[in-house]
C-alpha cells in the first residue's frame, strides 16, 4: 500500500513538473499576442485618425490637434464651399430667367393691346367719318380729319380729267395737259406698267391722279409684290399732299395686309412719321418700336436710317 502511494506521488510530481514549462510558455505567448494587438491598434490609429472608440480602445488616443483635423477635413470643406457657390449661382440664374419671362409676357401683352387698338382705330366702320366719302378715310379718333377731294375718290385707270378743287364735271385743261405729259409705260407687263404709271404721276406731283392709279394696282393685284409698292406709295402721295390722316391709314393697311411685302418696313416708318405729324407721338413711337421688334436688322439700311432720324425728331 505504501508503495502504491509513493508511486502515485511520483507520477503526479512528474506530471506537474511537465506542466509547469507548458504554462510558462502559454503566458509568454499571451503577452506577445497582447503586444501585437496594441501595435496593431497603433497602426489603425495612424491609418484611421479619429476612429470610433467602438473599434479602438482608449489607450492609444487619436491626434485631435487643430492642424491635423483641418488637414483631414480640408477636402470636405472645400467641396462643401463649391457646392454652396453652385447653389447660389443656380438661384441667381433662376431668378433672372423668371424676370426675363415676366418681361417677355408684359411685352407680348403690350404688343397685343397695341395691335387691337390700331385695328379698332383703322378698321372699325363706325369710327370712319361718313362725310369723307372714302372707306379708307381716317377714323374720328385720329383728329384732325382731312376730307378727301372728289377727284381723289374716283378710280380712273390712267388720266383723270378733273382737278381736286374744280367743280364736279368741270375739266381743267391745264391739269389735263400736265397729266398728258406723263408717259404711260408699255412694256407688256400689265402690273408693272400700272405701278410705274402711278409712280410717274406721283413723281410729277400729280397726287390725286397718282392716288387713284396706285389704288387700282393694290386692289387689282393684291397678291403681287407690286401691291406692297403701290400701297406704300399711296401713303406717300397722301403724306406729300398734306393728308397725314389718310397716309397713316394707307401705311397701316399695307403693313397689316402684307407684313412680308417688300415695302412693309417702309410703311411702318412712314406710319410713324404720319402719326407724329398728327401730334400722336406715343403712337408714332409704338410704330417705330414695332419696326425694331418685327424686322430689326433685317430691315433695309435706308429704312433703319430714316427710322433713326424720325425717332429722334419725334423724341422717342
């Protein structure tokens, strides 16, 4: 029995002696692992400054100096500032676009009102002076009213025989002689010949005869380009004769009926001149403004030059 206990104690002593180096070895390994973990945390702190304490223990604190934080956040701060600047520019552009759209709507309203007013003045039969005897006579709103002479209302094709101031049916030999001096063109182009004859009558200052001839051209060939020339020259004949009211109507009708005609821009200029002679400066300035808005640089150079002089004279 005693031998068995000695044997057991000996075996236990041997086992304990064998276990002691193993425990010491485990302790050394644990310290090495702990040191490696701390070094890894230090590396993580360098790579990820300001890291969350959830993942990094507090024994290695992040660098919170202002210089380091500003260097870390500098790209974000710069990007934020640029985004703020872009948003401010976008707001400014949006405001300018809304203002431009508002001004454009106001211009369109003003132009529509102006067109309606001019249509009412020049096209309303109730506003025409019934004593004038001419369906294209000046509306009563455009005072003073100048009545057309009897000879101006006739429509002879070539050689009217009566003088405007003469009694009905009483020919004036002197005026007939003047009319006969005007050569009648004969090129074979009926429309061109009719217009050229009206132009020659106007150039000879035979205004009533020229008016009658030019009316015939505009009414007989309304789709021809010569209609635009004839209607514009009809207004010039009225204007040169001292009848700005009838001239304004003729010019307006030419622009309204033939806005793409070769003499439409000219009619707008002379309409403004006629309205200015009537003392209607505001309407004259509207006519000049419409010339700029509708035709702009597309208007012939002579038209723009005449318009600039007329605007300056009217004080537009």
